[in-house]
C-alpha cells in the first residue's frame, strides 16, 4: 500500500444473541484468511448490543439525507467506509432476528435519498457483501427470504451480495459444521484473492 492509501475494511454485522454459537463459528471461519493481512481491517457491529430502533415512517429522510434517530449513525459511517460487508445471522422464523429486521427497515433512508432526494447513488463507494447463515432446519425458504431482503436493501446502497454460506440442520447438532466452516473459509479466501 502506498503512503496515502488506507486499509481495506470488512464490516461484520453480527446478528446473533449468542456470541459463541454457530453464527460465531461461521464468522471466524470466513475471516481466517484475513488474519495477518496487514492491508485489511475488520470491524464488527453486534446488532443485539446496538438494538436499532424500528423505522417509524416519519418521512424525515425524504426531506433531508439521514434519519431522525442517531442510533445507526455509526453503522452508516462504517458501512460507507467498508469494502466488504459480512452479514452473519441465525435464521428465525424464515428470516432475520429482530435487530437485523429493524436495521433493514431503517435502510429506507437510502431509498429516500435515491428516489426523493435524487442522490444517484446514495452511497458512492461500491462494495461486496456475503451472507453467513446458521439455521436449525434444512428448508431453503429462510435462505430465499434473507437473501431477497438483503438484495432489496443493497439495491440502493451500491452493494452486491456475492456469496452465501449456510450451516443448516443445527438443531441436530454438529453434523454439518465441518462442511459449513470449510465453505465459509473458502469463500473468505476467494474474496480476499480478488480484492
């Protein structure tokens, strides 16, 4: 890196209330290749600690860029600086847990910036994103719902979902753990090699 170039940034959105469970293991596996990489910096936001307020449809973001609630200002700043976003989450009732749902609803500010305030794009810097999911069942519906929700939000955030790793059947224990962690580590290495 040159003298004035900064490190690339990974932003991990950790969406599990269990800091040491299946979701954590997927994140650790994905980030294995980034350890020791001096050109990369990892920042994690724990959404259960952050507890984003829900969108209240007040219309503020249609009048001026931003949100009336400041609780996600740190997220916005970290997101804008990121080169790669990792959404790591369990699947609850075929979707994300409540804190991530609140964050997704609050991305309305970027839709309003694009369509009401004519900021094209609302976020200038392009980034890639990956989704790491842990789920008790084997049904694909939860994967379909979560990827759809992310792609919709990311459509105005200059962000492309480029990969997804699912550790399914966690209700049965660790039978799929090795395969899921290996896939997560491989995706991390693949992305690192081309960025």
